[in-house]
């Protein structure tokens, strides 16, 4: 019964995370078999903050393993979030709220984006990093958006 409750909770929590839309990609390494290694640019809207879109660029491993979803992608990523409309909050924001998460290896590694609210400076701060079950990576990137009135308001 606990397992069913846990699975149901996980299923209900998934829609709270943003899903990414691929904007474009460039090939970085040609592979004879399977897709090429590439850098992908994706966009996602913050699910709890209207008017904010984040752009994430990251490496995707190709080849046979990459084509089958068995390769481990690199930990490096870059992020840029921008105000794309009037900013409004959908409920309370907690520091470190997970905004985006995607698996970057078959089982043990994920890339995630978390949000912080810097109340003193009236700014939203987004951090992208990669973690692993055993050992994560210190590589990260950060972006910030001042909360300003939208010109069309």
C-alpha cells in the first residue's frame, strides 16, 4: 500500500516540473554508427512563475549507446532565463524548488534546475547542475532575472 501511495505521489508531482522544448542543436562529433554527439538548446517555462522562460544548452552523447539511451551525457550545461511576460507567482516559492529535471544517464545521473528568490534584490535566481547517486559534479551555471513591471502592463 505504501508503494502504491509513493508511486501515486510521484506521478502527481511530475506535472509540477517543466518539460523542455528543443529549440535547436548543433553537431559536435560525427559518429559512423548512431546519431552524432551534439549540443542541444532547449526552452522551458517555470511552472510556478508565469512570465519566465529558461534556455538550457547541454551536451547529448550520440553513437550506438546514445541512440539507445544508454550513454551518460556530460555534466556541463549553460542556462539563461528571461522575463517573457508579466511575472506572477502561482503559490508560495521555496528556495531550492526544482523547476526542471531530466535523466542524463540510464539510471544514476540527472541534470536539474532549481530556483531561489532573492527578496533583498527582488530577483529570481536559477541554478543548473548535474548530480549522481554516488558522486555529483561541481560544474554548474547560474542566471538571474530582476522582477520588473512588464512594459505592456
